[in-house]
């Protein structure tokens, strides 16, 4: 089983924390790709998606407890909310919002939004789930739809982008970050 820190993923948690897993850092091919992921996750934080998901989840549990009279429900939902925090799966609406607003954030900073597009293309290739079957069951937008929407928005970028870390070997930066992480 793959250690959690080797996942090709990042997440935004309540309180403004953003977790970048080693696997994601290892598989990004440029600082612009990492910037795209961070802009997406920053939007989850700024829009308070994690907090909203927890409140919605807890509210549902409390409503069910009130309707059924089962007061063990709130305790169970408290434990379930902790599990939700661990998974931090957002709705398709929240994911789409984080994509669009994150891309706008990159454009405002004059960072190449193509990095975000390339990251989601790599993520789609790494995803082994049948896309069409799970499209409506997933908490994330269809990878194809997501990429096409981001490409259209990126095409409207005004002016040239400023390269991040020009003259720096991205693989060397990743190795330095790896050295700070948990041991293999």
C-alpha cells in the first residue's frame, strides 16, 4: 500500500492549512504546475469550502438526530466529521469554483495558467477510474470538462506571463523539498 505522503495530491484544510503531498511535488514538472495546484487549494481556503463541508455534514447529523430522537447520532456524526476532514472531498461546484478562481489568481499574478492546465492533464492521465461511468458520482468535475474549461479561460490571459524561478533547476528544488519530508 502506498504511504499517504506519496499520494499525487494536495488538500486545503480548515484554518487555512494547505497540505502538499510528496507524490505531487515529485510529479510536477515546473514551478508553474505547482503554482496552479496551490492557487486551486488557496481558493478552497479563501472560499471556506472545508468549513462549509463540515458544517453541512454536521448539520445533517443533528437534523437526523432531532427527527429520530437518537441522541447517539450527534456523537456518531462528530466522529464522521473527523473522517470527512481527513478526506476533504468537495462538491463539484466547489471544485469548479476553486479551478476558475485559482486560474484567475494566476492570471492576476502574471503566472502562466498553462501550468494549472498541464497539472490537470497529468492528473487525468494518472486517474485509473472510468471517467464517463463515475462522472456524475464523483465529487470532482469530469477531467475532460475541467481541462477544456481551464484551457478556454487560460486563452484569455491578458499579456505575457512571468516565468517562476527563471534559471533554476526545478528538479533540484524538488530534491531539496524532498530532503525536508518524512523518510522513505
